[in-house]
């Protein structure tokens, strides 16, 4: 199911095999929360060498509802994306939609639908049923993510519940064609992080996620937590750092042995005009670009850099034209997928240090 | 510059030659007001066989400004669309932005920039300079369009000024590579419409537009005005019905001898979920489509109909996903360009009546 093909110090290149195919790691997943990437269609995601995306089981369960997805025989047909799809359980979205009022108990999560006010309960069993009905390649466990700056007691409770949920998810997950990943929590407390990583690793998951990071903690703290996590997880399992991130964060994490990433960072930044280039970040909204005939990044081979000037993209961005959001999103995701290709190659060629220097602008 | 190649009663198929190439008429122009079509990039416009688009000289003059467009050596390079571009002068946008307070005089149009409050005057001479700097294939004259339900006196004044402006535009238009189209007004008063059509036809324009229609009058009234206009214009000139429209309106107008169209109708409708199909309009937001595995139009060959179900498009539309707007826009414009192709073929094959029946659902 997961095979490490190359190693370079702690970083590794591998292949994840799922129901839809084989995917080279490390990879980065654009976010398609409601079964759609913002502004890009599936052909465009394919053009930029995307191998996997992540959607949100909880939101799809509410809308369009499982009946619609089942009628399509799963999310791949529904959205016409035939490669890898992860589904997150969506506990975090529930908290967010309920203004982070704590609705968790040891049984799961109670919440009110933001669409019609109806009451729902997400137990681990229910979450497994939802994700199996959706038919994703990889289902994520229900977890409780403590917010950054929670007290030790709060993190302990959330981590304890995450462990309860993990055991229940293993018990109730039935679809042998769907992979199941556990999620370790522990906040930024080294001992809790180590304990949770060990506990989740002790269960028969197909992969393990590092949850509750990239939520506001300093980069050094995140790196420390990644290190502790990886040290307490078996080498052979694929490791997924949820919600990360920037090129710098991804390079740091791959160096420590992480295989899988997802984040809204590149797409959200694109919509705010912040572009990724070989020389670092570029704010296309700045007036210096108003008359520039240069491409966003002269070293980039994407269709946006090949076809449009900074001046044109500046104009679209300032005029709030949807085409601007689309082109900037496309460029940033192309940059990320190119970064991931280079990371895979650097690991195979044992040239990780050179690659780190190449991306020194971040 | 314009050659009629086929005739079928009053309808005709022809070829318009501009600085960028030869374009078969009748054609329909998607609107790219600020040098961008909503949600679609130029590759996608090309995919659906778009030959021409229309942009707005006045808005481009304000933003990004002529310096930026000149630096790109014209709008074609600026937006990377190498086929035909019309520019409207933008008088109508000025009125709209200034809440239709009448700022016209016999000299032109005074207005305050919506961006920085600066004062500007658009004289016919200035408008010609702007459109030449933009470098469009076809420049439209400055005109004064009376609003629907204006009094006879108001329409008379607007038409008189439109004629003054037309004479000035002819005088000040210098770029021999750019075509110049006049615009006839006259509201819905038959005698004024006839008089204006004659007057504009008497000037040495490369083409003639029917202005001030599709602004709220009943279809029968519009048809009457088109008839009067065409009867008072020379056969050999290309005729452009501005701001039209729906398939039904376009078919009616082509039947009377109109060659060129533009409208936000198909793209705006798409964003509201109203889709064009071979069986008439379809509201994708209706709950009947929530679980439908059908394509939008089983007779449509566009990539949206080939790849997505109504249920998925319903979901995107209800969830306000930008991808929904993009896919629905793409389908509607594909439908329009297919309609125009069929119209050209029907004229060549003398099968206009059969085509009218095919589109009887509208």
C-alpha cells in the first residue's frame, strides 16, 4: 500500500497505492472542500500534475448529501476527478461553523447544520459510514483538534478523545478498498505529542497524520513537533502533515520524513495577490507591477507565466476580475506541484541540500 | 473589408476583414469589458470558436490606463487575445456610473472617475485617440443612447448629438488599420430611427451599429426598429446590433440582415444558473436537478456537458463555488457560438426556416 523507494537522510520518496492508482510521494493536495477546487476545473488540476486533492466529508454529507454522491457511485464520478481523493472528517469545520463552541463529547460531535439548523451527531461510526459512502481513496479519522494556545488540560482532553475516536474508527471502518489514516494530536506539548504519535501508530492504520499543527505556532515549534512525531511513528507508514503549507514549511517537513501535505495556503494567497516565484513571494497588487511586461516568474513554465504580463495580472487583480483569481490560483498551484516534483527528484538524486538552497528565497 | 458571401432572403453570411484576420459573419461577441471575459481565459474562448470579443474603451482608459496598453503595443498583447476585438466608446458606462445624470453636451461627455473622483471629458476626438491607442480591430463612435421610455424630445436631442459626434469621429479617426463603425440611434420612434439610420449610413463608416435597442422595449418593437434600420442602411455594410442578445432575438435579427452581436445575456444568465439547451432554458438551481445524472444538454458537445452531471453543477451553483460560474459560463457561450455556426451554415444552405424550428424552444 505504501512503498519507500528512495531515502536521503530522513527524507524519503515513495509510492502510495490507493483504489484509483499509484501516486508518488511526497505530494501536495490542493483543497477541494466542497468537491471543487476554487476557480480550477479538473482538467487544469491535471495539467499542473496534481495527483491528489482533499475534500471534506462533513460538508459533503450536508450538501449535496450522501444520496447524491451514492447515485454517482462515489465522489470521483461526482466531480469527475479520477485520481486520488482524501476526505477529512470535518471536525474542524464543525467547530469553525459553530464558532468553536465545544460540542465534543466522548461519543463524538454534536452540531447544528449551518444550512437548515437541523441537529446532527458525528460519531466515529457515523464518520466512517459517511466517508465510505463518499468513496474517497483515503478516509481520515474523526479527531478533536485543540486550538493553538489551549491549556494543557484542554489538549489532554482533546487528545484522549482523539484516541477514543481512533479506536472506534478502526472498529467501524469496513471498506477494504479505502485506506484509513489515523490522526495524532498533542498540541505543542512534547510529551503529549510523543504519546499521541505512539498511540495512533499502535493502531492498524494505513497511514498516520500529524494533526493540530500549522495553527498559529512559530515555525520552530512546528519543526520540533514534527521531529517528535516522526520519531514516535514507524518508518514504513506514510505520514501526512495536515494543513501545511508554505514552500519553506513543506521543505522542512519533507526533510524530516513527511510524505503528504494539503493546504489552502497557495490558493488563498493567490486570491490575495500573493504569488510564489523562484525568487520568493511577489505581491501582484503592488503598483510597481502596473506597467511591467515581465512574467510573474521568468523561470516558470506555467501557462500564466508564458502568456500574461505582470501588468495584465495586476490589472485583473485590482479590477476584481474572476479571471485574475483563476490565473493567480493556477500559477501558485503549478509552483507547488513543481516544488513537489523537484523534492521527489532531489530525494532520488540525494540532492536535498541543493534544493533547499534553490528555494532559499522563502 | 466586408464581403457578403451568401444570401438567404434578407439574411446573409459574410466575411469581415480586420487588422487581425478574417472573421465569418454573423458572429456573436462575448463581453470582456475590462479586457477579460468573466471566468474564462483566452484559451477557453478559443476552444468554443469565439472569433471576436468586445471591450470598453472608457473603462480601459481609466484602468489600467492607456500608458499600460501602449506599452504592450495594444490590447491584443495586453490580454493575449490575438483575434478580433471591438471597443465600445463607453458612453453608456459613464451614464451608468454617474447614475444616469445627463452629463452630455454637444461637445461630448463630462464625468467623474469612479476610481479617484478625477474629472474627465470624452469628446469624439478624445474617444478616437483612446480607441486608436488601445488598438482594437473595430472602434465604435461616441454616441448618446437615450434610455428606454425617454420623451420624443430627449430622443431627438440624443440622436442629434449622436450625429454630431459621428461626424467628429469620422474627422478625427486616423488609424487606417482600425475599422470605424457608426452608431444609429432614434429610440423606438420609427421616423427618428429611419432618419438616424440614413444619416449614419451617409458617413464613410466601415460598418453601422443599431444602438439603443434591447434596453427594455418589447421584442415586437425591437423587431420593428431593426426592420426600419436595415431598410435605411446600405446592403453592403456590416450591421451590428449592440447589446443583443438571446437566441430568439439573434435569430430574428439575423433573419432581417444583422451580422454582428454582443451581449452579457448568456454569461450573466449563466451566473444566475440559467442555462441554454437545445430544449430551451434550464434553471440549474431548481431542486429537480439535485440528483440528476443527466448532462445539461444531451445534444451539446461542450466539455461541461461531456464531463459533468446536472447534480454536480447544481451543487456548485448552490454552494456558490467559482468553478460553478466558470462551467456554466463556458456552456452558455459554447451554446451561443454553436448557434452562430449553425446560423452561418443555414444561410449558406438556404435552410433558415429549419434552423428557426430547431431553436423553437426559445
